[in-house]
C-alpha cells in the first residue's frame, strides 16, 4: 500500500514540472517569422501607415504624383516673354486646302511690257546720258544713244540719203513738167516718181533723227533699262539689239512641271511662288494673276511641261529670277492645316508647340502632308481646337533647352 501511494506522488510531481516547463517555453518563444538567427523583423516597417477595415486614407498619394508628372513636360514662357519676341498663336480648325504640285520656275516679262531697241544704221555707238545703266528710269521718246558713221570708210549714211533724196527730188520735178507735154512716156514718169518716193522715205528715216552726234536712238516706252547690250564706242550693224527697256508692271510666271503631273495640269487654278532673295511667299490671287496656258508636249532639250501665269508686279519681284513654285489644284474640304512657321524640325521629325496655359507650352510631334508655301497639311498629331504657336516657335524651342526651364508648372 505504501508503494502505491509513493508511485502516485511521484507521477503527480513529474506532471506538474512538465506543465510548468511548457508554459515557460511558450512565453519566451519568438515566432520563426519574427526571429531567425537572432535577428528581429519589424513587419510594420513595410507600410507607412495602417488603416482599420473600411477606413479611408486622408492622403491621395497617387493623384499628387500623377499631377506632378503631368506638368513636367510643360515649357514656361510668360506672357511678357511672348510679347517681347512677338509670339503668336492660332487655333487649329478644319478648312479648305488645295492639292499642291511643288516645282521650280522663272519670272519673265509679260508680252507688250518690254521692248528691245535696235540700231537703225551702222556706226559707232555713243551714249547721250552719263548714267545709262541697268535699272535707270527712262521716259518714252527720250533719246538714249547715237550712232555715227562720219569717219567710216563707207561714209555717213545720213549724208548719202540726203544727197540721194535731193537728186531724186529734182528729177521728179523735171518729170512733172515734161509729162504734161507728153515729152516723156508714162512708164518713165512712173519710174522717176518711184525713185523719188524711195529716196524720200530713206532720208526721212534718218534725216529727222540726225544730230551733231549722229543718228539719235530713242525709247518708244517709259520704264527701266533691263539690259544694256552694247558699250560706248562699239561698232554696230543695222538691226543689232542695243538695249532692252521694260515697264516692269506685268510679269509672267513660267512653272516647269514634270511629265508625271500631265493629267493634273488641267486642274490647276492658281499658284504661289517664293523667291530666293526674300522670305515672302507671293500668291497670284493677291497679284491679280491668272493661268494663261500650259504645255501639251515636250521637246528634245527639255523634259518639262510649262505652265504660264500672268500677274501684276505689285510686289518687288525681279524679272528673270528663278523661284520655287507651288501649283494649286482642286480644293479639298475639312483639312487641318497650320502655318509653316509653326513647324520645328529635329532629326527628320516635325514638332509644334501647343499652348496649354497662358504661360505654358507643350512640345507635340506631328505628321505633315503637302504644303502650299504658306500653310502645311497636318495628317496626325493635332486636333480641332488645339492652340499652336504660329510665330516665334524657335524662341519656345530655345526655352525648352534652357537649363532653368522646363520645370514643374504650379497652379
């Protein structure tokens, strides 16, 4: 009996010690997820703040970051800066735009607006004005130069014609007195009269313009000397060109068109052209211009078809100059276009600058189509209502490359 009581007590003591040890081990235990190799991990460090279920965060971090990113591509250009550089903007809207054939051409004098003065006798040239050069203004009927043959071996043609006229006149007067008495035949009388009339015409052609310097040569029209083809003291023959005088009031534009556009020549209505000596693009519609004709065939020397226009020389257009031509065909409706001055080019790509705020601009890539010298068709990159820099885009481009701008725009 004593042995039974002894074993029961021993079992109870053993059970109590085991329970106490398990309790102590559980209280001092660090979870494997929190302690590995003696290092503690603070799981709360992965989140800046915690919220109870259903609680909304008062801070909208995503919107703030998106708003800041949306303004980092803006270029700050204040209204004061825009006024200083003459910055201008236009609103993009669909409008009528013509089909365009781009080519080259030349400005020519219109028919009847230019005359060539030629020599009426052979001899030595002497100018009647000291400053008779290209561009000098002349008046109709003004004597420009003289041709003298007085010291030539063949003699002075004016003196010869005068002598011939005087002799023919005396013969004719004698024949007049003889024909009444039938002392000469009618045939002989007619020959004497014909000789007299020819001598009279020859003498009047030179004698009326004969001066102490020789035969005077005058201009039939007022205008400007376009070309001077002879020099002082030069010998000339009858009919040789001496100079060209132009009124420079009407001009012609001759555009050289490639054969591949032959089918489109019939649709051409007008043209724009740009000279090499200024940046002005002239529109024939502003110069009272019209299409005169266009070629139907080519020759062995030239492989282009000419398109000829005539216009008033309202602008400072130089006859004889070569120009860049934009032939305008049938109009197309609802086409987006902007001024060519709006475009900037970088590595073969074209960009414009959009005004997003009165003092902020944004760079926008565009794809262009044809241009008529003044405006360019926009295929993609812009939409109706966009406000685009039309003048001064280069200054905005410089501002975008500045070290101080662009920066985030603040509202």
